[in-house]
C-alpha cells in the first residue's frame, strides 16, 4: 500500500516530536512520501518558526540588523538536529537565506524556508531523498497555481523514487521565484503528492485525533467522527470546523483517494477517515455540527414577488454590485431574505438598501444583526424521519428562538439561524438530542 504522510508544525516542533514521527513512518513500509511543515510551537507562548522568519525578513527589509533573529531560528533547527543525533549542517542554507533576505527576496521566500529546512532535516533523519518543492510545485507568472503542470512534473520526479521528503506550503513560478499557498498550505502539498503518485491513502498527521462531532470549546469531550464523506466535511469546514486546508480536499476527491486524519501524539487512535462515499452506516443520525457567528439578514418584502420574473436575480445583483457575497437566501411567497457577513455588510448597508429600492421597489426592507448560522450535517439524515422536528424540539426546550431554518436539496445538511447570544446553547441542545441521549 502506497501512502503519502503529511505532518503539521506541532508534530515537528522539537527533536522529541521528530522521533515520534520517525517511529510512525518506520512502522509502516507503505509510508513512502513525507510532507513536513515548519516547526510549530513547542509550548504555550512559544513562537512558530514561520512567524520568526516573517519577523526576520521584515527586519532585513527595513534595513535593520537581523543577525540575532536569524541566529535564533538557526538555534531552533540545531536543537532538533542535536536531539536527533544526525551529522547535518545547515550553515550553507542559512548563509543563502541571509543573502536573499538582504536582497529582498520576498515574503513568500521568507515564509517557505521553514518547510524547506525542515524537509532537509527530515530527509537526513529518515535516509529518504530530499525533493525541493520549488522543483515540482508550479505556479504561473501571475502566481496562480498550475495544477496540470504540477501533476506532470511531480509525477515524473517522484516516479523513480522509492522514498522521498517533499516540503509543504510552497512552489515556484517559471522564473524560479518562490510562491506559497495560504497558511496551512502544507495540506495542499500533501494532497498534490498523493495525486501525482497515485497513492492509496493520504495520512494527515496533526495534534488532534481526527474530526470531532462539534467544537470542544462548546461541547465538553465531543465524540470523534470515525468516517466522514468529502461532502459532509466540506459542509462542516465551511461552517468553521478547520482540521484540513479546504483546497487540499479537491485533488484527492477527484482521484478518489481517502484521507486519514491522525494524531502524532496518539498514533494508536484510528482517527477520521474521509472518503468519497461509503456504505457504512453512521452511528448517529448526524455526523457533525458546525457554526459561525457574525451574520446579518436583509429581508425584502413585496406582495406578489413570486410572480415577478427575475426578482431574485435583481436582488442578488445589488449585493454583487456592492461587492458582497451571500451565505443563505431563504424565501417565502412574499419575502426574500439574504444572509451576509455582518462585518462586510455594515459599511455598505445604505448602499444596498438604496440599490434594492431602485432594483425591485420593495414594500418593506428589514435588517437584523448579530445572528449566527449553525449547520447540522449528516448522510444519515436522508433516511431518518423527523430530524428537523427533533432540532426544533431541542431548541425550544433550551429556550432558543429560531430565526431561520433551511434544508439543502441533498438532505445532507440543515442550516439554522439563531441570535449570536444563543449560539453555544443551540449547539449543545442539538448535540444532546442527537448524541448524548443516544449513548
């Protein structure tokens, strides 16, 4: 079985963590391709190496002496190297970094060096070949990711390698200049390596044992999710459940490669399997609960709007012209509501109101702020009657006023709108009715 394994920054923050990672990789001969992040925090109050690199580069760009900051970064890596007992010197690499920082090589170059250096350390520790991501992850001249070019170049480079380490987070433009993905982009690199090598499994190792059914800051000790589909995970990650970088999902989904999210500090835990589809029945009706605060709703009321061709398009055009995206658009026979991000909407609310009056001549426009959206997600809801009724009953029992409810046509999720102040209470009530009472 061919596996690609990605390790997050917390998994590689110290030599002790490196040793755990080494044991995990060596325990399974299928773990042939390794994608490391930069060293993360070793303890509360510590600084991630990527943040240290940003700080160092900004000092260099401002014409300040950055020698001490760079020395602190070098010391972090030297601690790892000494703790692993490997004969490795990064002196040449740090000389090159100092030179490039002084010559203003760019923020992307600075940010990428954490993964680059950790990749060299990891390759030496494991005895694997080091493949610089700049050689195999392609961006075009404008900095847009080149998926086809990356797949071809990476597939060709890795085809003859039995084992390799490919740093996460960055690639290069045609001129060789470094370009990074957004923060968390090592997940994306891992998925690209899995796709290019036609891996059987992509393991994403982090500091949690997979996905939990809801936010542990809201519900104490929520149950872990054993298996989740890509579609379910997409719904939950959109509503704030962030274990994986969202862009890492799509290359794997297209190839049908499953993802296993595992915990470096608890390698015996099975974690969460993320799959395209599955015959396995979920233990509970719901798979998970996600949510976000900070929304506003704009409700347009007009008699006979349902008979007016193009009404919805005209309303949404107003929001588009204002540069606003919408979250949900529940509607009735004479009402049409648009849920938007409150922080984005507030500076443009009067522009939107005026635009709506000109576009559709409403009878009434009503605004409501400080709202939260909660997504109840689960493939098991399709074949279970009364799911919405149970949600309403749980929320009524908890004295939560429901502002909006919207069920997707796929029957995979139900979105509930509540006031911000009722957000945590609502999530706990829904979790209790579907999980706690079923234990």
